[in-house]
């Protein structure tokens, strides 16, 4: 209960697997990993977090893509056209955007399914976002890097210190252990 009250990612902790069907797949075949079928990823920023410098947010996005792409053998470039993007970055608030206000769900992202369909990644406007670690609030870089991991096909990690752990950790920003 204490863990569920922590600030967290909006993605499920684990992929839904019925034990019998998952075991059959695992026994009989190699488990199919969800991933992009291409090596060039384009992203589009649909909307920014108000009251946070847009240049600082752009830097968070560029740095996050760079951190993941160096491990995943991907190239990421920004596009000015939403229709050309593989990943749409935006914001939302309230139940219509699957957010619950301050605390709780901080952000969420869709995961690839192998079809190269366009994915969304959203931040909750109900949070106090910061880009400077000396400020008070939720570090945008940590959360973005975590959600970006989901857009690259990663599930939550059971390791608490991992960037891909489901709960917010202010000190974990780099995906090197994931």
C-alpha cells in the first residue's frame, strides 16, 4: 500500500501474462520482444509543460534520446510534423488523460508492438515539474528517460535503483543498468 501511494509511472508494472499461456509461449518459442522495426526514430513535441522553460524541456528531450539511443543502436531526430513522428511528446491532465493530479501517476507512454505505429508520451500537468535538480518538484529528466524506455519497448524493472523501476527516483537519470 505504501508503494502504491508513491509517485509513479502510469504504465502497468508488468505485462499482463496469464501464467499458463505465457509458460507455453516461453517453453515452445522464443518470447517475442516488442520493438521498433526500424533504426531511425522521429519525435514531435506537441505541447510543453507551462511554467518550465521550453528550451530546458527541449534539452531534456534531446539528452534523453541520446542516452537511450547510444545503447539501443537507434538514431532519433526531431520533426516539425506530427504526421511524420514515431513518438509524440505532450502533456495532459485529469481522468480524460489518465492522470490523477499531484502525486500518483506522473507520466505514461505507449510501448511499441512491432508494427511501428505512432506512440504517445505524456506528462501530468498536475505535477510541479523542474529541470534543475536544485529546485523543488519532480525532475522532468528522470521521468522522461523512464517513459522513453517504455517507448523503446522496456517493461518496469524489479530493481528499485533502476531507471525503469515503476516508482519515481530523483537520483536515477541514466539507463545504463537497464
